[in-house]
């Protein structure tokens, strides 16, 4: 019995000795300045992200945070209803704008001539404003005599076509062979979905009779969604375009600019003879705008190029609706383009200021880094 007791004491003493040695070794290591410096650097490099902070919280606090997320989802659904009512409000005011847009069309096409009161606008010529009494009257008389000899075309020629040329987003889509067709464009209208119907808007392109197609109106409808995604409700930022539908263009024979005919030589495998085959292939054209990529309804994802094309299409549709149609005359004169450029420059300057404030290492003369949108 005594021998067994002694045998049990030996491992215990050995364990205590090993533990003491380990503690001594640890103390020696921690007293080494190089080791401490390396450990400090490693701790400083550990990223302190919000998620890492959340993980350190007690379960009771995490439970309350989950409750806040539930409230946030409810807020997103209320916000979705808000945007649905905004859409109804847009529809209401679109009806008020439309008589003015109809008169704009009449002036552009020349169906109606504006009265003197309707065409009165302050002159930008400062010198003319400084002319006094008699001298100004003489100038007006001279202007009338000169204008009598000037050509007086009907309406405002190439009004919408000029807008297409002025706006980079549109001019990039227009090919040389599209231009004669767009010169026949007389009006563009925005139509909103009826009350109670799924949220959407349509663009109507009205053309005068031409040698290219028989349609008088080409349409493009954008379908929208104003509800949080069930899988990612916190990404909701308002209505988004989710799909679009074009229309069939009834091209006259030989006038379809969206396709081109190519000739290809084929060699017969057996006889070795060569023949020339002609076939039609897609062609770049603005009028492909009316044959958009279809969003798959079976959940299949689009390839990267298709995703980019569809996103660009949505952006163009939104730009027609929000900018071009409501402010057409200002895009015709170029004034709206200058405003857009100034607005963009202001946003870029604001981003640079934010970068400089948030980065203490940035010197005042150092250029800002580019940000990906």
C-alpha cells in the first residue's frame, strides 16, 4: 500500500514542476521586448468591425437587437406603401401636366402657332435692353424687315432628334442610319399605370408617317416593384424597375435598321463546290430599345453582359421619365445639360471634401481617390 501511494505522488510532483516551468517560460517570453512588440502589432491589426462588436454582446442584448430589426422590417413595408401613394400622386399630377405637353407638341409640329403673349420671353441680349426709345423702335422695325426675308419652317424642325444628339446617354445609342428615322419623331409621352394595377409606366414615341415603318406609336413599358425583398428587406430604398416590355415594329420592306444582311461563302463537303449564302444578323440601332432583354421568370440569373445591358436600359427609361419628357425644351437648348453637368461636378466636389475630412493623412493638395459607384 505504501509503495502505491508513493507511485501516485511522483506524477503529481512532476505535473506541478512542469506547470511551474511553463509559467516561468511564459514570463520570460512576455518580458522580451521583441515578442511584446510583435504581439502589440498583431492586436492593432485585428479589425474592429461592427459585427465583431455585436458578437461580444450578451444574449439578452442580442435578443433586443433582433427585436429592433423586426421593427425595421415593418418600417420598410410602411415606406413601400408611402411610395405607392407617391405613384398615385404622380398619376394625378401627370393629368395636370398633359394639357401643357399637348400644347408643346402642337407648337413643335407647327399645328398651332403660339400667340405673341405665349411667345414672350425676356431677351438675353443686354445691349438690346440698353437701347433707348426711338433707337430701340428702329431696331425692332429693322428686325421685322429682316425676318420677312428669312425662311419660316413649320414648327420646330428636328426638335426631339436634336435632344437625342444633345444627350450623351442617347446619342451613344443612335447610329447614322437611325437619324433619318428619328427626324420623324414628333412627341414622347409618359403614361402611368391605372389605379389598382401593378406599378408601371410606359413611354410612347409618336412618329409622323414615314418610309421606315407603319407604326404611328412605339411603346416601351417598365414594370416596377415597391416592396421589400423577403430575403433582404433592409436593401429596400424605394420603387425599382424589375422588367420591361417593348413592342413589335412593323418595318417596311428593306427598311429594318435593327438587322443587316451579310454574305458568307460555304464549301460543300462532298462535291467541294463553293456557294454564297446570305443571312440576316442583329445590327446596332437605337430601335433595339424596343426589343429589350427579357428578365427570366424562372429564377435563372442573367450573364454579366445581359445584366449590364438591362441596367442601362432601366437607367435610360428612368431618364426619359424623370428628365427628358418633363424638361424637353431645356434639353433642346442645352440649358438642362449644363445644369446636369454642374450638379454632377458639385457631387464630385462634395465627395472629395468628404474624403479629405475623413482621411487625416490626406494633404490638401493631394488628389482624391476614385470611388466606385
